[in-house]
């Protein structure tokens, strides 16, 4: 009797171990962007977005830290030195002829120089940058609130998203260079801490951190905070950009709402 | 067969009347009692599935930054790391190195440098430990957050059902339980298990520990890593001593849950896997009057 029990037990243990190793690689098809199961799993992304939008008031601020918490240079990530000719030309003359274009669903499209942006009211904030990879870094950012530029351009009521077009080429496809881009909703775009930063830790924003302008979206992860911004476009749909998911990394499977 | 005399579900955990008595060898009487209610059984298996996926997708997410730190931020210009898994080149060969509190260990083959195809790859974990098996942070996050929603929802369903059906009382150790704690520990070490249909004190403490401590800490430290959630509830950052400390706690409690799982499975196997599995699938558990 006990012999039987023992062999039954070792059989069960053996089969448990065997089934575990047989599971290896079973879930790899989830990595396929078109898989139906992945579609179901992704549906909770919009649940997360809606719940956070319900919970978070438009004025809830991300934690701001004291000067003493700045203990290291802001870690550069992603593109750190765009090789694009037009960008390098601008960088060589210290962005003197740089013009930020703001267009799309606005009454009055803008074209502003870096000096004009620096002359606008500014906001300085010491915040924690959270990368999707898992690390965090605290730094001091100075820039113009995006809301001020949106007000000046007079956003049309039909606009739903702000799309940031960037200088840096991420890869080359059959259709030509694929440049970094990102998008946020108007609630984040008008958030008091959402700034177009031109200063980092009291100095001009370095190239490695996104000069001349990088957006700060403090209640979301780092990849939402586009660097090397060339254009800002107001739109009612993200389908015309990249492959339609609202950002370079979103087109590669990352969630559009990165408040988590 | 016991089916004709089965008691109604939703009654007390340990029913004194037994269904279908069987005479055993040494005069022991054993019978089936209705031990696990439907809500308990369903939530148990939903958790089992969720935790499986959360563990493997969590390890996938961890691979994107296989370092743990203490404090608000990750030290690049200073050192506040407590654990890191990496690869180094030692004498021309790749070596997996795991560093814990400044002490480095060679973990080639398991952590840092793992078997892949016919050779080796510089990767924190072997493919069978992550979902997907290859490096894919985006998919890992999608899987992790989907099952996070399932896990949290199930926890609330279980809490509500257990408050109504009285299951919560099964988990609270009584004074008598606590007095028996040393004896119960000894019994477990001697692999003597009571089969009276009730939870013993070690079971109560470990189940309550998982449901009321480990899982809530897991959920809260997970939420503390969300830049959106902490904008609304900044006290979470202070509660856990910073976002990176929260991430470290999340990892350590994961290890505790894995340990719980291993002991849990060991106990099921030692206590009679078929009887234990039956009680968690059908609800019916065979008791013996005397403990073996």
C-alpha cells in the first residue's frame, strides 16, 4: 500500500516537473502583436487609463523633491546623439535658427524660436524620472508650461491629442527613416507640470538629454517624454502617425498610457 | 459513494457529521467532510493561475533592469544597489555574476549568463523562467498588468465572500491554537499531520500571512511604482521609503511567495495529494479521527 502511495507521489511530482518544463516557450506567441489573446490582455491597459483618469484630478502633482535629492546627473537614455544632418546643423549653431512648429487643430499655428520660448513664463521642478526599464533618477527641469503655448495657439474643440514629432531617427524602414514620436491626451498636455524643458539642473539642456526641447510628463514613464522635439501637432486621431498606436514604442507593443 | 449524504455547501468548515463512513485498518474511522466552499475553491485556482503568470512576467520585467536599489532613485553616480544580476568577461569567457549586498557570486548557467540554444547568452534569467521566454519587456508588462487586475479583483471577491460565509474565522488563530504552536511546529517537522478537516495553526498563520500581508504589500508596492498612482497618493512613496525601495520590497515579497508556494506544494504532497487536491476541486476532504 505504502509502496503504491510512494510511487504515485513520485509520479505526481515527476509529472508536475515535466509539465513545467513543457510550458517553457508556450506563451511566446503572446509577443505577436496581432495575437487575439494579446488583444484581450491589452484591454486592461485602457481600464488602467480610465481608472487613473477617474482617480487623478487634473491638478494632482507628481512629487517634487528638494535640491539635496539631486545626487547625480540625469541618466540619458534612448537616443543620446542624433546623427540626422538637419539636427546636427542646428546643434552646431547652438539652435539659433531652431523654430518649434505648433500646428494641427489650432486657430493660430505657431513658429517660435528658442529665445522666444525662454522669454515666456517658466516653471522649474525637481522630479523623479521613472524609466519603463525600472530605474529612477531625480533632476531639476526648467521649461515653459505646454499649456501656455496651447493657449496662445488656441486649440480647437475637436482636438484630443498632442503629438510630438522629433528629430532623431530610430531606424530605417522601407518607407524611409522612422523618427521618434510620442502623444499624450489634453489632460496631461495641460497639466501644470507638463513643460517643454530647455534647462536641466540649472544649465541649458544637453544634447544627450534632448536639446533643444524635451517634454516632461511627470505622471507617466520616461518614454512618453519625447526628446529633440521638432513639431507639436494637435489632432483628433493618432491613426496618421507611425503605425497608429501613438508613439514609437507604442508601435512596438508598449502601452500608450504609461501612468503605470 | 458519499454523494447521497453530502451536506449542503456553505456550512461550517469542519462538519462533525461525516458522509460515507469507511472502516480503516487500525479501527480509524474516516469520512468525507465538506471543507472548502465554492468561493474558496474558485478564488484559490484563479490566484494560482494569476500568480504563475505574474511571477514569470514579473521576472521578464525585472530583466530590463536587473538591479535593486534602496531609496527614491537608482544610483548611477553613487552606489545604493542591494542586488544586481549581470554578466562579466572572466578570462575570455562569459560569467554570470550575482551581487547581493556587495558580495559577488558566480551564477553562470542560472543567473546572468544562461543557456540559450546550443550556447550561452548574457541574460538575467533562463527562458523557462520568463514570459515570453525571450527578452520582451512590452509583452511582459501587458501580461503582468492583466493578471494584476485579475488578482486584485479576486482578492476582493474572496474577502467579500469570506466575510459573508464565515471563512475568515477559519483563518484567525485562537488562543488555543497559539498555545499549541510549538507542538504544531514539532509535529510538522516530524511530518505528522492532523487530518481533522480544520486548519492547524501553522496553516492559519501562513494563509493569513499571504492573504492579509504578502498580497496587500505586493499590490501596494506595485502601485507605488506607478507614477500616476503616486501623484494621487504620495504617502505611498513615504510608506515604502521611496520608489526604488518599493521595487526592492516587491521583489523580496515575490521571493517569500515563491517560498510559500514551494512549502505549500510540499505539504500537499506529504499530506496526501489526492485528498488535498480533491478538497480544493470538489470541496470534499477525507478526515481521519486520529492523526497519523
